[in-house]
C-alpha cells in the first residue's frame, strides 16, 4: 500500500483562488479546495454521468460537478441541516437582477420582529445585535420565492457568526474576552450588506458558468440505506470527517448559533450523531482492516477509552462503505480526501485503513494515493490528542487523496 502513495504530482494548489463562483458564499470547517474536486472529476470522471458526495458539507464537489459538461446528476448527503442549506443555495442559479431587487426591498423594510429565545442568546450576542438580526430575519422570511429566501438566509447565517460574541478565528465556540467585549459593537446591517454583495457577485459568475446538471442534496446519514439505485453512481468525490467531532472538527459547534437563529432543531446533539459520535462498547475490532486492528491495540495500551472513541468512528465509517459499495457502478471511481490524525502520539493512517475497508466490502483496485501538503485549508492544525489542556501537537500537515476503482 505504501508504495502507491505518490507525491510526484502537485495537489497543493498553493495560492489558488478558493473563492471562485459560489464557493465564496459561506465558511465551513474543513472545506475541500475546489481545485481538488475539479481535478479529481477531470482525471477520474471525464465520462461520468453521476456523482455522489456522501459527506457534502457546504457542497464544494457538487458545485464543481455542476460546472462540468458531462455530469448530469450530482447527489449530496449530510447530517448537518445548515450544510444542506448552504450546499443547496450554492448550486441553485438565480438571476442577479432578481437578487438585487429583493435585496433593495429587504434593506428598506424594518418589520416588527420578536427575537428568538434560545438558551444563552444573550451570552453570545449583544442586545442591539439581537434586535437587528431579528429584524433582518423577519424581513428575509417575508420573501415569497423560496430560492431567493434561502439565498438570503445563507448570507444571514454567515453574518450571524460575524456579529456574534465568538472568536471568529475558531470553529469551536469560544467567547471574546470580557475586556474586549465591552468595546465590541458590530454593525449588523453593514456586515450583512457586505456579505450579500460578495455572494451576489459569486452567484452571477456561477450562473454564467453553470451547466445542465441536476443537483440534489438531502439531510441524510450516509450510514443508512442511501436513497439511490444500486450501481447508479459513476464517481464518488468526498472528504469525510477526520474522526469524531468532539476531538477533531466540531461541525455542530461551528453551526450552532446560526442554526438556532434559523430554527433548526436538535442542533445541540448534532456532533453526537455524526461519524464516531458515540464511543464503541467494546474493543473487538470486527472490521476487516489489519492496520486498524494494530492501531486500536496500540492506543488501548495507553488509554482504553480513547481507543473505543477512535474505533467507533471506523465502525460508523464501515456502515457508509457498505452503502457506497452498493450504489457505485462497476468501473466506478472512489476519490476520498482524508487526513491522518494522531491520538496518544500514535499516527492513524486513515488513508490505508479506508482502502482496506473498501477492499473488504468489494472488489476494488487501489489506483493511487496522492499526497498533498495543506497550505490553506481551514483546519485546526493542532489539537489536544490526550485531551489535556495545554498539550497540543500538530495533527495534520498532509492530506491523502486515495483513488479506488470498482472492478
Ligand atoms: C470534511 S466535512 C465535508 C466538507 C465539504 N467537502 C466541503 O467542502 O464543505 C465532513 C462532513 O461530513 C458530515 N457528516 C458526518 N457524519 C455524517 C453522516 N453520518 N452522514 C452524512 N454526513 C455526515 C459532517 O456534517 C460534515 O459536513
């Protein structure tokens, strides 16, 4: 397997513009670089008619699929309702003049608005900010056309994060320090306006270049039986989570405040529903990956609880592999962008483990694993693998893009 890791090609895309088209619309943790999805589709799916992203997040690969001539259908699934909304808006063309007109109307209306009452709202937002956000939200909800309304809700969601009392450089929820908070008075309408202007421009470029691809995205767990026909997918392009949300990327925490403003329910439980959200009961590695077995045994020697947490992620992932194998066509390609994390000082070669897991489910040829350095991906490069405060080590500087072909 090691010998198929290849770094002869440039997959870094250092300095590339990652904000083209609708990719500029909303921040999301661990976003895929659009150029990676583009290159993967070009290399491994030049004749593909159908694409699937089972962990579509903010929809990077779906946007790219809809910019190709050949892909006629692109499907995305995610368990984060905010991600599904962002991804829908980023792949739904709307005429610039329609957006401009709706925007003018929006900015001149100041409807009466009752602020939401979710827990700790006053901890995360200043009173004036709450008032202004509530007015904006009510005005947006008065827009009749659903696609236009959703477009502005995504702008609103991005603004919520910007004007909250959170430290915006972090994906986890941390409040601005008390001494800084006093002089912090974000201009809600100005911030919102700036985001809308930027997003209308992105949408204009996207609408000009979008091809005739049907894109659908669903709030759905890829561990469950996928609502797609057997053998119907020609190429899978995705970046799955790197591990459980609690100790890697907290998608739920990142999305929580915007989601509460958008009235999404159960957002506080989201992280526990994602892959690896609940620790395994035992340490019996029933999955057919010898590498995983070895790694879990090593971690368990240091810390059984951590070993169970790590194992649960791969147990959940195994359920996804079964589903993906079912919907992938013969000769279809699997393209996964993954990171290898370190737990208890032990590096986990997720790229190798996942290749072994696919091979255990079906007849797959491992074509290659491309190596790339992470120059600009928005990822926590450090975490606390021992879960002890202050103990931080670098988790990921490289990404691995593994390619499999179903025989
Ligand atoms: C690395 S992110 C994907 C980012 C995406 N490529 C982008 O560019 O925005 C992984 C995604 O997997 C989703 N996820 C985790 N467990 C899932 C599951 N069981 N089913 C569907 N999606 C899941 C998370 O909500 C998250 O959005």
